[in-house]
C-alpha cells in the first residue's frame, strides 16, 4: 500500500480560495487568453509590417513642385478604382509629403449575422498618389490579414454580442489572475533564495523549474503592462466598465454635451465645397501630422475635418465642421475642451496597442502580450505536472483526476451560462416576425401630409473644366396615401397639391418584401428584368418607384435598419434622368442613385448621392456627382382637402392604370417607353383619359381597354 502524505498546509482560508480560483479560472479562460495574447502580438506592429510589404504603395515619389491635386478629384479616382459602385466614407491625408493618401469605404451587411464576414457588405481601402492621382493599391479590408486578426481579438469573429461577452469575461478573469498571481508570487521574506526565486529565471535548471520560473517571474515583470492592456480591453467589452472609467476620470456622472451642427441647405452650392473645406482645414491644421476628411452624408449633415497630432495615435485631435453646400467653417471642437473622462476614453485604443508611448510603448505591448500568451501554457504544464506527481503517491490515482475534471466542467458550464445571460440582457435580437413588423411600421410612416423641400446640387466632377449646373431648389405640399396594405406589399401614392383647386397625381412607391422580381434601368427609357435569388433579397425590401403616369422609374432593394430607435433604409440603382433635367440636359443619359430614407421626428428625409453617367457601348463614364435631399415635414391635413376629394373620384381609374402597366411589365423581359407620342406627353394623355372616365362613368373593363389603346403609341417595339 502506498504511503499517504500528511498535509502541512499553513495557508489561510482566503489564500487557499485565491489559489483554487487562480487554478480553475486560469484553466477555464486559458485558451481565450492564449488567443488574445497571440493576436495582440501580431496586431501591435500591423502598421509597420503592412507598410514594409507594400512600401511602394504607401510611399510615393515627391515631385519638385510638390503640389497635390484637388481632394475631390482624388476621391473620384479612388471610387473609379472600386468600379464607381462604392462611396468613399473617410479619407486620411498626411503632412509627410512622401505618404500616399488613404481612401476607405465601408457598408454594413446583415446586422443579425452571427459571423463577422456576413455582417459586412464591403470594407475597402484605396491608396492614391496625391500628386498624380494614380491609384497605388486597392485592398479588400474585409478579408485583409490584420483586419481578420483584429476581429478574432475583438470577438472571435462572432458578430453576435456573445462573442464580445466571451472575450470580455475572459479578460475580466485575466485581471483577477494577475492580481491573485501577484499574491502567490509575493516572497515570504527577503532571503536570497526567495529573492532569486521571485526575480530570476534559473536557466540551468531542469525543464520543470524553468517552466515554473517563466510563469512566476515573467508574469511578475509583465504584470503592470498586462493589467493595463486588460483594463483597456474591458472598456470596450462592457458599457458599465466604460461608464465607470468615465465617471472616475471626469469626476462627474454628466455625459459630455453634444453640439449639433447643421449645414444650411438654403445656401447656394459653390463649385466644390469639399475642396474648399479641405483647403481651410490644411491652413488651420498646418502643424497636425494628418487630417481625416469625412464627406457629408446629405441633408443637413456637415463635412468633418479631424486634425490628429501624431502619425499613428488617435486620442489627440481637434474637429472642424463645414457647411456641405458652401464650404463655410461652422464649428470647431478642441481637444483642450474635453474633460478628463473624454480624454481617457479617447486614449483607450492608443494605450491598448502601446502607441501612446510611440515605438517603445509598442515594444512593451508586444512583449507583454507574448508573456500573457505564455502564461496559460506554463500554468497548465505546472498543474499537469502536479497531477502526475500526486498519482504516483496517492493509492487511488483516478479519483483525483476525475474530481478535478468534474470541477473543471462545472466551472465552464457556470461561466457559459453567465456569459449567455449577460449577452441576452444587453442585446435582444428581433425575431423575423418582429423585424418584419418594424419594417412595415417604418414604411407606413412615410404616408402623411407634408411640406416638401427639394434641394439638389452638383458637388464634384472628374473634368476640371466641367461647368457645374445651377443648384435646384423647390418646395411644395405633398400628400402620401397608403392605397395597398398587405403583409409583404405596401403601396403609397403621392399627390402634389398646387393650390386649393389644383392637384397633380405625383410619383408612387411600391414596397415589396423579399421580392426576386426587379426591373433594371439600362438607358434611353429602357428597362430589363433582373435576376435576383432568394438569398439576394432575404430580409430586404424593394422600393419600386413609378412616374406620374405610372410607368417605371427605378427599383432598388435594401435592408431596413432600426438601430438605437432610428429607422433607415438605403439602396443604389440606375434610373432615367430626373424630371428637373430630363428636358434640358443631353450630356448624360443615366443617373446612378444612391438613396437613403431616414424617418425623423416630424416626417422623413430622402437623401441622395447621385452619379451622372454617360453610358455607351464602350462603358460608363462619370460626368459629375450630385448630392441632394427631399425633406418631408408634416403639416396640417386641411391643406389637402381638395386633393383628397379629387383622389376619391379618380382612384379607381388609376388602379386600372396600374393593372394595365403590371400586365405589360410581367409579359416582357425588356421594354422601352417614349414620353411623347402624337404630340402629347404620356401623363397628359392618361390625365385626360381619367377625367373622361369620370365624366362618362366608364366601367373597369372600359377603363382597361381605353388605357391599353392609349399606351400603345408610347411603347417602343
């Protein structure tokens, strides 16, 4: 019978609990901590490594005159490199003359996607030589190596909140392990033997001793840096932790005041406001190392210029806001005005990657991350070695291992439950039925009685000699009425009330859910049927816009977003020239519409980022870029009394017009419409026919027969 060992443990109960938690929490979180350490090491020098690999792309030859091209032209070149299908959302320019400028574009994918790659539609970076306009590199950042490393570090490539919860709680455990490890490391006295054991690695000893010293000694030396890295990680993982840091650093529970600055849409658009704004920013930020430029999103949004002090850090910056229509400076926010909480939270990223201290800080972060990655490995080896030693002494060897494994499994189950509960508490994911109902509610809120302001203006063009057209401004009163309300189809008819006795049946928008049928505009008032799969339109709504005469205008599909209580939808598609230019412009033939609808407190905003395209057999050529918005503000319904009366008498006729058009569209894969025939515009013919139908009291069958006959001259065979 093997001898038993009498315990000589003189540790306090608190110390024994601390040691037990250090062991089992370390084993539980070990794989995640290992992953965080390895990915942290890899990411610290991502900038240096990337610029070394692509040195010729990131650094350019500086000409003798060293004059950069207009920023709007460089932006256009970057968008050309992306096929003119993606809009640049942020630009980084550098004071250092040898640096290429960076143009990035990003569009979110499915917000409910579980994995990172499905949550992003696209994320691209384009490098452009600021002196020649030549594109030096195009990178798909969605799949770029260091982007993937960062997202593994951030959330295990999981888009669901549980990904960050796993990372967050593992980091929280790591903070405890650092503190409890310090308690275990603390020497009993200052004898040389204890001193050497705590501060030196005995490299000439056997593997077990070397492994123990690497866990014990290296953990001590890296503790403060690892603790700083872990705490800054917790700022991102948990809102409550970030709020705590803010309150402690600012000495106040009051959040920072947000000043809302808006562009004045009534101002006349100057040639290229974006270039005007950038030129001012360069003068104001003449000492800053780089300037970040954010184009305005449309409506009353502003052009933002951010001046960063430091080639790589992000915390120390001032922000300028410019009117997007005139380029006028509206507001400046200075770093010196921020309170301690804002400053510390702003420093979080730079501290986390070590950049706050420059190259020495990044080296410290690298080695601290490397040691952090080694701690789970060396700790596991220590534990495993102790288990094998006990097996050689105790008479029932398997009992010890089984008991420990059960503890290990139970701890994992408890932590998994806590993480899942916390993730569910922080974010409730809508069911498909709940999401569909939110979508329907947002679409139906587009209906109502509105005063509408129309504002459009060209903002940039690739040809420096291009003569910008005069900005277009108009306003009117518009009534939008829901005429079809089905679970997956909503039709809204717009009426323009000119005065108390004149009304014009205006445009129409049909919303269809997960609709694989779509008509795509080609050019010359011609359309063709598109081929969409169920996967293309899953969870998406198609907006089908029709002319005053109910002929097709354009159709685009996208996902409604309901983030933070804000409802918005966006899409991009080709269309004919807008009515305001269809009879006066012959220098382009396709308008590529970037549409964005946002529900507001008093109505809704229809923003547009449009490209005027010259389409030919040889391909598309960009003529100019236009920004615009239509602002719908709710007003008293009394203004539309006559319009409601007129529509009550006309709606059955126009229902028959829609039916005839639907039959024509469904029966043909391509078709073309001419707006003029027999000396009359198509909408004039149908309006006259509607009045005649009411006067002579035609039946539905008569309506349809007359409508079919009237449409034939306008359909190009």
